[in-house]
C-alpha cells in the first residue's frame, strides 16, 4: 500500500475543510506532528485513528483509500454515475458523448 497516497488524500480533505494540522489533531486527540507524519506517509495510523480522522474530516474511508484500493475505479465510476444522473437529460447526453469519444480515442492508441 502506498502510504503517501493515503496521506495525500487526508491532507487534501483537511485543507478542503480549511483545517490546520493542529485543528485536525484537536478533533482526533492526535498531536499535529503525528498528523504530519501520517500525511507524509511516514507512519501508518491504526484503524481506530484512521476512523477518527475520516470522521473528523466528514469523509468516507473509501474516499481516503481510493488511490490504493483495487476497486477504486468502480467506486469513482459509481460516484460519477450518481452525479450524472442528477443532471438534466441534455447535459447527461453531452457527458456521455464526450466519454464515448474519449473511449474510442483510447482504442486507437
């Protein structure tokens, strides 16, 4: 498992919520230095700590693990499908046409 990718997702989620490492540490009962080593991929958090972090960031565990899970493309595709379904039909058709063209382009290579 690439710990740096997981740490990067944690950092991205933290900064998206405008939290400092210190603030995340306070929410999770961790030191800011420990948050830092997790975000840099130096240390592996325990499952309990990982859950505390996900809960504090209000994100799902799979969103933090998406780059290291074998099923990440299925997860991403499912999320995108859900988002596309919420759009007007005209917009859905535009997106699906772009995807179709990109898929055909990829076959040519």
